[in-house]
């Protein structure tokens, strides 16, 4: 069954604990945490302090998406704050293998993120070392953007490569996921769908999660 990872970027930050409990009760599989530094992406969001604050309110894995430059400097802080999965951008990591090892040394699952224009081939040598690949279907920085259809063949390519190499990393998709686009991601081989606005902008979060999961 497709996993759904609501992104708290679209939640009500004044009621963050209750918002997270609401999506957990509504059937979410992961809580997706978007960390932005105002350098790698043109927006600033949250840091380890918030991860630490939300850790006790949910038993779901915290899926921490680092949209930051020099992630090596912050990996330990996010791990200690309670991250279960940390993903870093290929475009932000000149020494990607080292960065992945740093994440794993902290006992956290490690993943790599690709922007829409970054080819899948750029991470082929590291696929055997990672637990997740996150393919962006928007340019990172903001919630509520439109799904970029031209990324769908990358999902198919990555799924085929995973089979060819007999690997088992998860394929996660992030950006513009809602009923209609979720279907295309699943058909192409995605395992985990991040959804921000399509979950948190709906009154009934359980119904929103279900409609994304069951979009076929
Ligand atoms: C974008 C973030 C996404 C974002 C998705 O930079 O990485 O996780 O919250 O938001 P929606 O689902 O609204 O496109
Ligand atoms: Zn994200």
C-alpha cells in the first residue's frame, strides 16, 4: 500500500502538535518535515528545535527533508532531535557519499533528493548505500505549487534501476501531490507520497489522506 507523508509545511504552526496528531489518526505513515535555510532555497522554515518539540507528540517516523547548504553541519542535531529519516539534496552535497555515511553513523535512515532537472544517473553509484530516494515534482521552497509532469519518467527510470540492481530503497515523491497526480506517481513506481496542501488545507484529513492513497 502506498505510504502517505503529510508535510507540516502546510499545517497550522500555532497548533502543530494537534495538527500532527490529526494526520496520525487520519492514517498518515510518516510526518514530512521541510527544513529550508534561505540559501539553498528561497524560503526559511524550521530547525532541530521544532523536530525536538514534535518528537513526543507522534509515534510516526519523522521524515526530515533538508533543503539546506552544508547539511553535514546539522545532521547530528537533527538526528539527536529525533529524526528517523534524513534526506539531503544531491545538488547541495559535493561529497555525497560522506554525507550519507554521516547520517547512517547517527543511526538514522539516509536518503538523497533530486530536483526536477537533476538526472537519476547522478546518484547511481550511491543507490546501494541509501534507504530512500526523494524525487521532487516541484522546485523546492514552497508548498502549494503545481506538479511537474516531466518528472514522471524519472520515477519509472528509478523504479527500473532499483529492480535491475536488486535494491530496496523507497521511492518518495514530493510536490503537487493530490488526487489526480498521485495516480501517475504510483503507476510509475512510487512508494511514498508527500502531500502538504492536499492534506492540511482540507478540513477532513483522514478523507484527504485516503483520497490520495486510493487515487487510481
Ligand atoms: C517543497 C517541499 C514540499 C512541500 C509540498 O519545497 O519540499 O514538501 O511541502 O507541498 P505541496 O504538497 O503543497 O506541494
Ligand atoms: Zn519536502
